[in-house]
């Protein structure tokens, strides 16, 4: 764990002391606990082409529970027989986390969701002029349904999140008038800010959450989309302003440009800000791989934190440094080359040396030793030349079989 004196440097990570300077952190209003609310099984599966069957949904829910996520969101309150069955099957497994569902602002929708046994509801409030026009109903009628539904859900013992859709494009006074009306006449335990089109920047998030916290003494949940690649930064900014629930999906799946990826935001909060959500960080690579398998969405090899290749090196300089240290009988300093040790997020320990066009003698020597092959200095030179030629031809990293074949050619002379 980080120490008070040096929270930027531990046995697991080494980042910048600039992150923790008083002039950087003095305006932060970080809540004492930040909960992770994962929406893979609702918002995530809205990504075109993603379809999860019952078994896949259960496997994801079980893995999220294993990781230590506090809440998950499934479907639309049993809007279809298939969704209803999925929610009930997950609920009855008693996974140790709260199960939420998205629920239309009608009493009958709340009753349907209750039959599934969920702990809480996200009840949508269409907040921008565009969304209200799209609904095609007067604001008064929309509010009437929400007030009735939220009060009914509360009376039945459900946790209620008022989920304000397209909140970040709503006119400020109009938005707060809607919120105030529900506060007076309806009910909610938490207020969800949905940046539905991903149009906020981090400074805008901080201002929005701060203004909202001035008006309500309730939980504030931040739900952002990644249209400008700012989902992680915006979610973090929400936490710094006082949001105590963050909405995520596995690998950032979701409609349009997707949602905030769970692994990246959880680790960034822990390592760069000292905010521990309590998730099991060493399970995140497993979560990433399961999500990729079940959604059919491959994870880029260089994806931050969880990509399969981020602890692989091809460049001669780094491979030479690793070999020199290991020849001296010392342990290679992973935190010299990488900000986080691979095992902290669930990768295998150590740095993998790869073989390609940027390889040097150290790469060849490391691979040969790992394969129990002895090479003379002249043979190393010849093999390296063969590696560079082959890599230029195939335009990718070489396999062990291709490397062995090159060695054979050099030894046969």
C-alpha cells in the first residue's frame, strides 16, 4: 500500500510525485468510499453485435463479484421473458453484490422489476430538450410518472437512482428545476449524471458535480461515454468533485464510442490518486479476457494496463539492460521500465523479450538460453542478421519455430 510520505511509490507501482502535491489536490472533494457500479449487462450489451446468452451473463456476473464490484446493472427490469429469467438467475446466486436494473418511470414497470428480486433501480429522467422532444410527452406528464414511480419504489424498499439522461446537454436552470421537482415530490437515494453523448470534458464534469453536490445531500453517480476518449478522465474528475459511485463496463463496451472501462478507471484511481475502490486489482486481466471472449470484442494488445503485449519488449536497449542485470544475478527492476508491476493487475510476472526487426544480440541470446540452445558469438551475429531479414519479410514479430529455423540455417552454414 502507498505510504503517507510517498503515495506515488510502493512495491507495486511507481508514478509521479507531482500527482500528490498540495496545490494539485487541495480542491479535491473525494468521498470516503467510491463504489463501482458495472453496467456491462445493460448498457454494455447495447453495443451493436454484442449478444449474451444466459450462461454468458451469469459468467460475467460471477466474475464481477469475484473482482469485488459493489453493484451490477442487468437489463430493463424484466422487459422480456429472457431478461427476466437472466435477472432472477443472477439474483438467486447471492453473489455478494447488489443487483440493479433499468426501469421505466411507471409503477407497473417497478412492480415487474420487483418480481425479479433486484436491490435497486435506475429510473430514467429525460433531461435535455432533445430527449424530451424524442419522448413526445409534455414535461409535466414525464415528471408525474417519475414522481409516482420513484415514491412507489422507495415505499417497497428498493434503492432508487434517478438517472438523468443527456444531463450534460440540458440547459442548467431547466435541469435543476427538474431535479428539484423530483426532490420535493418524488424520491431518490442517488442522482445519476449521464453524459449520454460523451460531450463533457474533465473540467466540465468537476463543475457539474460540484454544483449538484451544493444542491442535494445525496449520492451522486457518474455515468460517462467515451466519444472523445475521455471516459476515464471524466469519471475520475467526477470522483474528485464528490461522486461516490462510478459507472463502468468491462473493456468499455457499449453503444456509440462505449462506456468507461472498469479496469483502467479503477487502477488509475488507486495508483494516480490514492483512491482505493476495493476491487481486486490482480483479477482485472482475467476479467478483461473473459469479457473479450464472451462479447466477441478483442482487446488491443497494447491496451493500457490489461493488453497482452504491454510488458513485452523488442527494442535492443531494454533487452540488453534486462540481460545485463540478470547475468549479474540480480532481479530486473520492472518499476524502472514500467509504472506498475504486471502481477498487480493479473499479468504473469516479468518482462517478455520479443524477436523482430528491432531486436539486438541480447534478444537472440535470451531466446537461445530459454530454448536451451548454445550459440557462439559468430552464430549470434548470423542469427541476428537472419532475424532482421525474416522480420522485414513477414512484417511482424517472429515465432519460436521461425527463430529455431533461423538458428538451424546458421548452424548448417
